């Protein structure tokens, strides 16, 4: 079970990183604003993988310790923490040499939801009740 959870975290993390990378490219084409020096592809993939590996470990522990309510508690925690992280890109101070800094949250805020979306989407493939 633990190997499947880690594989779930890894696969969903890579999927989240890939979705964020594609979104970054689409956002650049649409707005012609480049934040790739701050939001690098490596950060996108590493961030997605780490978040989803941690989510898998927490899910495994909660469902082991609380068999009946563990999954519900995990889902609530994952969503609440994702929404709480919205303050990070909104409050981020960009260097003064960036044009159109007001577009930075438009790039990064949707990316915060990609790890949770990927984890919840891929979970039924790896974890069957």
C-alpha cells in the first residue's frame, strides 16, 4: 500500500508539474509577459512532486490512524491548505525591473491548484476501496 501511495504522489506530482509548465507557456503566449526567471520549470516540477508526495504520506497516515474519517479529514486539509497558500503569490514582491507585475498572480494562483487536482484525479487509479 505504501509503495502505491508513493507512486501516486510521484505520478500526480509529475502531472501537476507538466500542467503548470503547459499553463506557463500558454499564459506567456496570451499575455507576452515572462516570469520564467522566478517560476522556473524545475520549481514547477519539484514543487508538484514534493507536495503530492507529502500528500500521499499524510493520506496514508490518516487513513491508517482514522479508518472511517481519515479520507474526509485529508480531503478537507488538502483543500484548506491549498486555499491558504493563495496568499503567497498574491503577496509576493517582484523585482522592480518586471513589466506588468500585476499579471504575476494570474500566472501563479491557478498553479497552486494543480497538485490537488492531479492528486484527486489520479488517486482512483492507485487506491481502490
